[in-house]
C-alpha cells in the first residue's frame, strides 16, 4: 500500500483551488491577475512532484526551494487580491491559510533534509 505524501496531496488540492480561482478571475475580467496566480499557484505542486522524482538530495532540495519561492509569490498575489477587494475575504483567508500551511511543510522538510545531510557529513568527516 502506497503511503500518502501530505505535501504532495495538499499542494495538488491547492492547485485545484487556484485553477477555480483563476477561472473566476477570468470570468470577471481580471486576466493579468488570473494568469499570474495560475502560473505561480500551480507551479508549487508541479515542483513538488519534480522534487519527489529527483535523482539526488541536491535535486530534491533545489525543486523544493523553487516550490517555496512559488508559494511565496502566490501568497503575495492572494494578499493583493484580498487587500484590493477583488476577492472575498473569507475565500482569501482560506486560500492564504492553505498557502501558509504548504510553506510551513516545505520549510520543515528542507530543514530536516539539511540536518540529515549535516549528520551524514559529520559521520563521514
């Protein structure tokens, strides 16, 4: 039985929410914002998928760092949509909370990998 990857599942679910948000924004004529949030918001999950298929710790970390940067950018666009009163506050807060959770998970994983690499280096050193 395959073990569930929480980050993978949450980032995929978040991408689906971003897809629906982008469609809503387009329907309301907000094309530039729809394009920006669609690109950055779905890139998070795509880079996490790439990380999971990485060929080394370095490759894994590199892709996760890109996912982190994309999540930060997505957080910016969500804040802009909220503060610009383009998006309902309740939906904004829900999406921002999901984005923050993904950011925390990525940071936690990167810190764990860094600690493991330091331990491995110390053991070999």
